[in-house]
C-alpha cells in the first residue's frame, strides 16, 4: 500500500488518523520490504480488512478471536473479518449486549484454507488468509439460528495491499509470519451440550430478528455508517 491510498482509507473512516509522530497509528512499508518486516509493536494488516469491518483501534472481541484460534491478524480471511464484525454489531446493536462468546462458538467454526500448488496438485499453506470463519447452517429454514450472511467469494489481490498497523498495548499476538499447515482442534464448534440451553433466549431473539428481516447487508451498512 502507498501512503496516498492509506490516506484515502483514513479519510473514508475505517483507518485511524495518524496523530502520533513518535509511534504513528500506521506505517507504509518501504520499497525494500518485499515481504513484511513490521517494527516492534506493529502488525501486518490489509486495506480489505478495514473496509470489511476491522475497527481501528480494534475491539476486545477481535483480540479474543486471535487468542482463541491461536492466529495472528494476517491469518484471517477478509470474509472472517466481515463475519466477526457482523456478529459484534448484532450483539451490540440489536441484542443489547457485548459480543457473547458462547454464542459465537455455537454459531461459528474455523476452516483452514490452502492455496493450490502450481506444479502439483498438493495444496500448500498460505501466509495470509488461511483462517475462514464458517457459519453453522441448516437446510430447513425454520431450524436456522442466525441472520442470513451471504459473503463475497472474490477477493482477488487483497493480500497485496498490506501495511503496518500499530498493536496498541500489545493486545494482539505479535507478528511472526508463521504458516498454519494443519487445522487445530480449537477451531471446532466449542460449546458443550450442557451449556447450550443457556443460549436459548438469545437464539430465540435472533430468530425474531431474522423473521423481521434483519440481514448481514443491513448490519454492515450500520457498521460502515458508524
């Protein structure tokens, strides 16, 4: 990313303005950084993330997702960022509570994405975007527990638009550039059956919102307006 394009993103709203000269909120990679080498206290982020709902400064919920799935920020896919932003906005703006952790684990699981090999059919790990967050679905309309979330499948070139984002108070895991080659067990749905009954009032409220026509598109419009 260039400084001009990041200033445009700042003007649009998703990116925090630079006000600190000693430790700026974001940094443009220099031309010799062919691969990310963020300074200490900085992460690798992408323009697409901020346009898809990554707050700046980031929320406690996004930080919790990083630690729960044992990933760094760049490991999320753009759709994963969108899914997390929608969920947080539904909880805060429509259910009137902070993002509910057990509800998240009940509705979403992690899926490991690989890139196809060029010379062979063996799929290989990717440095960015390997974690996609997949919603639990049901074929029967009456059994569905969440609002409709239809996300785009075309994000060509998104991973080339990277820059350095300040890691406030080191709340996100530090950037190491590690590759994730196998899907960890904690990426499964994580709420034990004995606790699922406690989610019933919230799931009932979500069904009501769904029947009243709430969709991910409407929630995202609110997120961007904010």
